[in-house]
C-alpha cells in the first residue's frame, strides 16, 4: 500500500515537472543512442572485414571513450539543474511530514522510472539506428555495403552498465543534497540573494593578455612544424583568456555601459543590463564553457569535413605521382637494377611510365646556427633549430625544371622552403658554398616535399661535391659510394592494375635493397578513405552530440532564469510595462545570452584560421579555399541550429513569465 | 468634478468550469475629490483587494464603470492600459515590490524609463523627491541592503515620481514594524498635505485613523463611512474601532 503511494507521488512529480523532465529524458535517450551506436561500431564484426580496420577501429574506440566521459559530465550537470529547481518541492514534502528517508524513496522511484524509460528507449532506438549508422559510415569510407543485422551484446551491456552507473551517481548526489539542507533552506531553494559582483580588473587584464598572446601565436605561425607546439599553447591561452574575459570582462563592460546614462536609461538596455550584471557571476562560467565548446565543435567539424572533401587533393599532395620509389643509400649499380625492374614490371602489365621524375640526392638533418650547419643525430623529436639540407646535382635540376643553369665548384642554387639564411655564404662544418642564386621555386617531390622542419634545398655542380659535403659534415674520410635515389611516374591504367603494379614492384625491389620504399597512390587510397572518413564520421557524430548538449544547457539555463524573472516581470507589469515590451526585452536578452558565446567563438575561429591552415598542411591538406568554404558552411549550419533553439527557448521563457 | 468616480461596480468570479460563481463586489459606488486621503477598511474576503485591482485597471469589473478625471478606465484598450497606469496611477504595495536587480535609484527611475523620459528630466524629479523622503544617502544601495522602512520609502518615491493623479496603496504598513509604520503614515500625511490624492486599503486601524475619510466594505458593498474632519487621531481611532466591532457583531447600519 505504502509503496504504491510513493510510486504514485513519483509519477506525479515527473508529470508536474514535465517542462524540465521531458527535455532531460530526451537528452538521456539521445546520449544513450549516441553511445550505443559508437560502441556498436567499435564492436561490429562487419568492420573487421576492412583491410586497415585497426586504425578505423581505434578511432571508433576513442570515440566511444569520449562519449562515455562526456555522458557522465553532461548528464550530471543537467541533473544538478533539475535538483536545484526542485529543492522547494522537497522542502514542502519535508515540512508536510515526510522524512528525508521517505523523500529519498520518492527520488529513487523517480530515478528508476526515468532510467527505465531512457535506457529502454535509448537502446531500442540505438539498435534500430545502428544499421543506418553503419551504412553511413561505410558510405563515407567508400566501403562496400555488407548485408545483415547485428546486435553486439557487448555494446548493449556496456550501455546499460554505463548509464545505470550515471543515474546511480546522480541519485546519490540528489539524496545527499536533500540530506544536507534543512527544510527552510529547501523551501528557499533557488532564491538565495546575490550581491552585485565587483569588477575584477586584474582578471580582466590577464584575460586580455592571454587572449592577445594566443591570437598572436596563431597569427604569426609561419611553419607547419611550429604549428603543432604553437597550436596547443595557443589553445590553452585562449581557453584561459575566454574564461577570464567572460568572468571579469563581461562585468567590466556591463558596468561601463551602465555608467553611460544616455545608453543605460533606455528601456531595453535598462532591464537587460541590470539583470545581466546581477547574473553574470553564475553565468560567466557557463557562457565561457559554451563558447569554448562551440569553438571546438566548429574547428572539429570544419577540419574533418574539409579534409574529407579534399581527400583527392590530399592524395595528390601526398602522392604527386601514381607510383613513387624512394631508395635510401643505394649504389649506382643498384639504381640501374632498380630502373630495369620498373621497366620490366610496367611492360608486363602493358603500361608505360609517364611524367617520370627521377633524381639522385643526399639529405642531412643538421643543427642550424645562422649560416653554419653541423650534423645532428636524428631522434623522434625534432627541435626547432633543426634544419634539413637536401642536395641535388645541377644536371638533375636542369632536367626536371627545363633550365640550363651552370655552376662552378663551391657555388650553389638555394631554395628555402622554411627557414632563413642571411648573406651569401653557407658554412657546412667548414665546407663553404657561395650562394649564386636563390630559387623562387623548385619542383618539389619525394624528399623535396619534406616540410616538417626548416628545409633548404641546395643545387650543386656534381655528385662529387655532394660526397665532399658528406665528408665534411659527417667527418668520415672514406669514399662514399651510396646516394639516395628517387623515381616516380604516372601510369595510364585502371585502379586495380595500379595496385597490382605496386605490389609487383614491392616484391621485386625488396630483393635489390631492403631500403627501398614503394608507394602507390591507389593502394593507399583505401587507407586514406578509412582514416579520414573515420575521422570525418567521428567529427560529425561528436559534433551533433556536443551541439545537443550545448543546446540543452542553454535551454535549462534560460528556463531557470525564467522562473527567477517571473516575479520581476510581474512587478514591472504592475508598474506599467506592457506585455509587448516584456516580450521585446526577453527577446533581446535571450538573444544576447545565446549569441554572445557564438560570436566570440567565431572571433576565435577567425584568429585561429592561420594556424589551422598550417596545421592542416602538415597533414598534406593545402586547399585553403576549400577549408574556408567548409568552415563557413559549418558556422552557418551551426548558427541555424542555434537560432531554432533560441526561438524555442525564448518562447518557453515567455510562457513561464506570463503564467 | 471628482478625480475618481466608482459607479455601481459589480464583480462576479466564475470558477474555471463555469460551475460556481462568487460575487466579490455586489454594488459599489463612491467618489473621491482631488486632494483627498481615503482609507478603505474591511475584513479578509470583503472584496477590498478586488476593488483596488479594478481601480488600478489590473482587473475588469463585470459591470459598472470607473472614471478617472471623467475618463472611463474600463473602456481603455488593452494595449493602452499599461501606459495609462504608468502615467496616472502610483502604486505602493505591502511587500514593496522592488526589483533586486536594480539599485534604489534605478528602482525609482523604472516607471520614468518605461515612459521614455530623458536622464536629465528623471534626475531632476528624483532630487526633489528623495530629499522629501529622506533617502538621498541610499540611492546607490540595493534593496536587499536596506531596511524595510527604507524599502517602503523607495517604493513611495517610485510611485510619486510619475506625478500620478492618485496613489493607490495596498496595505502599505503590512510588512513594517510599528516605528517604520509611524514614519510611513506621517509621510503619507505630508504628501497629502502637498495636494496628493491617496487611496489606501488597510487592515490597520491606526493607519486608517490618519486618513481624512474611512470607508468600510462588507460583503462586497460599502457599508459605512466616517469623515475625520476636525477629529483628533485618537477620537478617529476610537470611532473606527467601534464601527469595526459593530460590523463584526452585525449591528445596524447608522448615519
């Protein structure tokens, strides 16, 4: 009998709070669907058929972990909001004679109801959607569709355990909250008085400095390698800056606006500025979270989308020719054999090499000190003063670029990809070159595409000079027979022929020397699609999840404020404010709160643009125009979703106030 | 011409599904001249708050009319009503109804901002009023930082700053201690002496005894009224007290 009584109360409570509980349950369901699907993909057997599935699976397992962590934080945050709203209700129960332990039973029952609804619906919808999702993923990575339907029991169990755990933690938190406070406090609940926040100039200044420094790093980054380190420093600085500015800067700006009497004493400004100052203390952190999250979502989406859209460009950048052979430290004899093998294999498959590029070269990783260079041991880590020197002969240069330059011994043509050498002299551990000319461009391919560190390309008179340079740099006096050799070509053949040719070459060339690499763009294409497609898929998936989270956070925030503001607006109405005016003010106020983080996010993005393009170029993506277009599309799509939610929220907010 | 005329007001509340009807006001008529200070007394449920709400244009009567300066409040269109209220009526509430997001000064400015006045004009009006009410030093404080009496003064300043035709006060001393109440009533007398018309609804005999006229409302009708004329406060107090006793014990209507 009494259990029946409690469950009745629990059901009643959920119904009564439907305005906040329905979005909460929906959010739970969405999160569960998302998690189940990611977990499903990570476990799906179908994916096991993919050739390079381990890298894709790793991306997916990573995605599963991200979503799990995210779900915990997200649902906990929203639960906290719900409990805050309902403290008054529990206080009333308490005063009417329910003990805290009875309240705990009611809360437990409520949580169980919500949990059963969410997990059942979530898993069911997840299972139904999973087929669609895997089709989508296969479409994205251009993999042939597999028939059949799969429900990995492991994923279902993971989902149920994770979310039962989350609900359990939330329940404990709620009970603890109610347990901590006395009835009077519970009754007062949300309306604890707040002092006007002070302007914190120091924090505002720190914010400006961090943000400025972050922007400066981003704008002045010239080299892709520097972009890696710089990027993370800049991100951290910008995050700190955003927090500081939202916390202190917003209050400073609002107070400045308030000082401007002409501006402040206009009805719209009057009401919204004062209430924003009043709220900023609790809002600032939330707004900066939303701002940072928006920035991340936009960056993630725009980069993954543009990389995926530009995958052909990336392939062509990475593999300028269909097939390329890179031989390290081979002798002239081996080079000759190599050429023969290529000729033979291509003719077996009935094709001929076209657009051939071949050259002998030698490269050294060095430490640069202005115009002098000394040799450097290669580790995994490349310091910023590292410089790569690549030597080719004038004959190869003339042949590749159709020129007829001539050089004397001790003279060089210099092409600088990254880095800087002042003056006309280069000193290579005692071996000196005079720079005859600086080349504005160089045919770049093979070793010549290396763009990680500072790179200098030196064209010298002949092979012997290169060997002398090696002696000077490495200090061994022997006569070195070995050079590196690069040979690449296009073939006019279908994809499967190209793949066959690449495999045949691999087999044959390994016999000549184990230090020969063969790359075929067609045989790599699938790997690229899997990796980039997987990232793209993950980007979209997480993007949607984060957007949903953000939207719900905003919605809740506004509703909570709506209940706070209700009384205020009723007073204003009594004093003589019309409903029309109230509506206008609410619109502009909600608009500001909603779009401020978005605007700041877009500003971040504009400043980050330079460093992002550098970052992408390291991943062989250099199509800046495509990146711009993708970013703009992402921002627009994002704003549209945002606007829809804004309209819905403003409506609900107004409804609450009019009640 | 009287400043406020209430003619045969009737108010019937119908419950949501049209079942029960409750008659809050059956037939109320009275008029108030410019410069008067009138108190309306009655028990809970006698209909006095309903009456005040109708006069304040917050509620519409079922039948009858309310004229302010000869103009009918009842027939004002919905979208003009806020402006009308703002320009002609000043409100003082039991629980002050100050906004805690605004400083004292901004709370007082609120109706003027609503009316779209310039800062200079607002400031000029403010200076005169705060001096009279003795709240010049707390203008930059927030409502939660000041005492109840100060809050009510702020509310009065907010009501006065629009130079309303009439001030409507709903239990203005209800939430105040006796010292603050005395101060407030003295203030009302002063304002009234300056020519401000005041209509006050109250439970408190003490508050009512300061008014120039007291009307008693019972079961939705004006039951009785007393003019103070040259009576002392004590005499007035006694008379009001007697009348209330009579109402409660169900005595005959006299005078």
